[in-house]
């Protein structure tokens, strides 16, 4: 797509799908943010495609078209990639299939999980299309419940099922629940935190999860505030524990403008935790409050991911062709996935937990499973000749000993920076 095509692409999408669908999605999220402003970054990220498309809607309403300078703005490129991919699908659909796909795109804007699921499917479809493969959006057929059929691979096609795994999968404390609890806590804590002059780490450990009942959450929040005011931790009613420790905020300050990994490492070091839901607040008085929410029970991220794949492998395919599982790990970015690949590529290093688990999965998987693809959270990447590409890092784990494996699978399932 060139910048001159952007207004045309947006208008085609708006005509086919209806701009009111992303407008409504944005309005709904903004209402939730007005009720709890701590949800802002989270919801705007989860519904990023809707927000970008709604920005274009507003510009078209004001200027009659997408202004030229906006057409080259990278902040809208993910939405433009999505628009182009959706339109490409519509171009190859029959009339009946087109109506069903339009309904699905419209429905996706009602829920972040549906948006991410659809994004993954068009990402996978684009990957095969770039390798000049012929594909069918399989939902229109009655045999199997997988997402894509790559018609011209193997003796009779390759079945592909896409699974979008949120960063909440297998975690005891979910991001939105943590932000809602922090909002309630902050109402009682704001005046105290504003005057904090040093670093203070507060770690709340609940027996299982944060309370779902609003009254129970408020009661827990009041107990936590009492412990913060007292300056000492304790075991609370119901079995939750609060730990309070001082820390030097300099390390977090130094990492806040660096990578997500470095900031995460700094927060973990300051709070004595490991990859938990955390809020860090720099106070006007020069101090810093780091509040961490965690469960006494371990997270089971990989267990939940592979339980999902076991279920899919057993019931979603026809068992008459080779089958591929394409999995988006939305909790990690491209650099993190590439780091895992690099570690697994070094023979002197032990395999990563991901590598061990996928090897175990492929060993026990039914014969028709020929591989698993893991992709990272999507991003925007500079390419050549002033062009830009969208997508993320991708690792391929292949099972060539499967009786359903075919030599034609090699080309689209192998690329620079991937592994098998």
C-alpha cells in the first residue's frame, strides 16, 4: 500500500464494514476510562485498531478525506494493514462468504479478544499469501472447525487453526482486575503517596485471586492502606499478606525510558517479585511507590497455553490432512521472542521452557499435527526503500516425522529468524 492509497483503503473499509462499529467500540472504552482513568493505557492498547480507525473517521468527517500528512503517520499503520487484509479477504470471498465475514468483522469490535483473534487470522493468511499460496477462509465449510485451509500445500491442503493467547492466560491476577483494585486503593492512598520522599515497595499477596465482589475488594483495599500508613506488613483477614520494604528508586528511574525488559527487571529487583502485576508512581516530592499484586499460587501460563493446544489438536481438525497451530503470544514482544530463539540456538545453553513444552506437545500430539507457530505481539518495522512492514517475530516448530508431513510445507514454514 502506498500513502496515496490510504484514503481509498479507509473509505472501502468504512463502506464494507461501517465506521459506526469502531466508533461504538471507542465510545464504550472511553466511558470505562472516565470511570477509572487507570484503565486508559490498557484499554486503548487492547482496542488500538478501533482507536486508529476512529481517528481516521474523525478526520474524514472533518476534511472529507484522510489528510496527506496523516497517510504517512506510523501510528495508523497497524489499522491500515488490518484494513488492507480485511479487504483482501472480501475480494476473494463468494457473496455468501462475504456476508458472513463482514458480520464477523463487525462483531470483533465488540470485544478485544475477538479483535485479537481476527487480527491473528488475517496475519496468518497474509503470511501464506505472501508465499503465493492459495487459501480458503474455512469457516464457510462444514468439515472441521479450523480457520484456514491452504489449498495448494501437500497432497490435499494444510489446515491452520489460530489461537490468540492473551497475557492474562494462566495468570492468577489479571491486568484489568489489578487496575480496578488499584483505582479503589488510590482513592484512599493518594494524599499519603503524594508526600512520599523515598522509595516504598508494597507487595500484596492474596491466597488465590483478587476478590471479585466490589465490597470485598474495598475492604481489602482499606486494610492495605492501614498497613501502608503503619509502615509495616502483616497478614490480613482472609489470609492475604502485605509486605512493605524501602528501596532506592534510582534503578527504576534509570530504566523507565529503556526497554520493557529492563524496566521489568528493575521493578522486580526493587520489589523482590518476579513478573507480577505492578503499579509504579513517582511522587511530586521525589519519592516512588511501587505496588505489586500477586497470588500465593504460581501462575500456570505455559500449562494453560498447551492445554489449549491439546484441546484444539484433538477436536478442531479433520485428521485427513496435515494441520498447523498458529499461536500468538500477546504477552511478549518481538525482542523477547527472538531472545528465546537465540537461547535455543546456542547448543551450550539449556532449552527454554517454551522449547521444552513445545517439544513435549509435538511428541504427544496426534499424527495430523505437523507443527506449531509462535508469534509475538505485532509491531511496525522499517523495511527497504522507505517502506514499512507490520507483524512480529515468529518461531516455527516443525514435526517432519508426522505421516501427514509433506515437502511442500517447508517453503512457507521456514524463514530467516525462525527455527524448527
